[in-house]
C-alpha cells in the first residue's frame, strides 16, 4: 500500500518563488518611484523657498536705494550721493581713494556658469531717530556738559542717531552722526562645501558706512553675510529713463557706463537716470538628484537677458534642480524727479 505524499512539488515551489519575486519587485518599484517623487518635490520646494525668501529680502533692501541722499533724487554715474555707486563721482571727495572693487560692476565675480556674475552696490541714509544718552566723561572745567551724577560719576549728554533696524549684515545702525549706509551684493564661493560635489556659490551682502570727510567706507569688505545659498549666477539690468523723460529702456551695467553715460556726456539734459533694477538669480537645490533623467546639465538658461550655460565643473558634476528667478525693483526715491 502506497503512502500519500504531502508538500509542494518543485514546479509549485518555482512558481511561488517567481510570484513572490514579482510582488517584491513591484513593491520595490513603487517605493523607489515614491522616493524619487519625494526627493523631486522636496528639492523643488527647497528651491522655491530659498529663492523667493532671499529675493524678497533683497528687494526690501533695494527699495531703500537713494533714500535721503544728497543726489536730489537722481541715480546715475555722475551725481554725488547717487543711490547706486558706480564710481567715486558718486561719493564725497574725501572718498576719492575708495576701492573701486567695491563698486557696481558687470561680470565681476566667479560663478557656476560660463559667464561671471554682476555686483550691485547701493547707498542710502536711513530715517534716523535722535536719542540722548548719558556717556562717561572726564572732568574738564572747559566742558560744561560733563557733570557729576548722583553716584559721583562724571557723565554728559550725547546725541545718537539710531534706526530700529539692521543693515544687511545684521549690524545695528546706531551712530553719533547720520552716516550713509553702503550695501554691496555679490556672488562668491559658499563657505560650506560638500566633498564630491561641484563648487557651490551663494549670494552675499557686505555692509559699510561713511560720512563726508571719511577717507574710507568703514566696514566694507570685512564681514559679508550670506543672503541666499546655492546660487549659481547673479545678474542684473538697469531700468533707465531716456533724456526726453518720456520713455524707458533696460541696459546692462557696461552698456550704461560705456554707451549711454560715458565720460564724454557732461550735459545733465542728456543724462540717462536709473529708475529701477531687474535682478535675477539662477538657483539650485542643495540635494543632488543623479537618478533623475529629466535633469540635463547641458541645458541653457536665460537670466535677465543673459544666455548662460553651466561651466565644465558643473556639467560634469552631480545633477541638481535649477531654476531662474527674477524681480524688478523700482527705486521709490527717484520717481519724484520725473513727475
């Protein structure tokens, strides 16, 4: 009498194994697709947040351009006190030796593209609030303001000019004189680099200040702070009003300085005055997406009229999401002269 056989045949085991592998593969495929989608959405959200937040801060700063300056609401490369600093002509005579590397320039700084990035330098005088404080002093019969207080210490009243705000470096605006604030926006290598990834850049702001009589812009070029991380390019165009006062056009910095307003133009009736600025950044995500086939490192970009391609290091490096962002900022403190 034959005994009954129990269990699976070899064919049944093989079929079960194949079905199991198919189910696992399908689940793994869904997981990988979901992970890629999550990484893509996360990168895009990070990109949008970084660029939009950074541009809003930049635009807020730029709207102060030319505020309370001595330029009579004029912004050009000829007027002393002009809200944009192009040359030493826009500064007091005492600053004739100021470092021109800190002025507004085109194609001035290295970038992640084949073209260097621009640099924008503005100046303004904040709406100061005058306050009086008690400062220490040394007893001096000739100084009637230096008096002994109830604690036996010599004090005198000193006027300070303060603003309930900070400059772009986060420094307090608190002086004994109404000083002019200078802010320089430029691209440079990010202080935090990730090994194995192409060189990263950021948009930085450098702040300084001066009053007429100073031989240098105090603090400029010493403590720049990052406004936006992972910025591959920073370019701008100037919105200028034609001498007839009836029409406007955009010009690059070099076009403005060399073609529209060269040194040979001396008649104020022929001046092209700057009314606005269009700033643009090419931003990228911080996380690489090397598995994303839709990302092409050879893709050309157009930023405020400039045709850009990534440099060789960026092309050969990791894949990142990239997007152009731009914003036009009108200089509120220049519009009055055109009415």
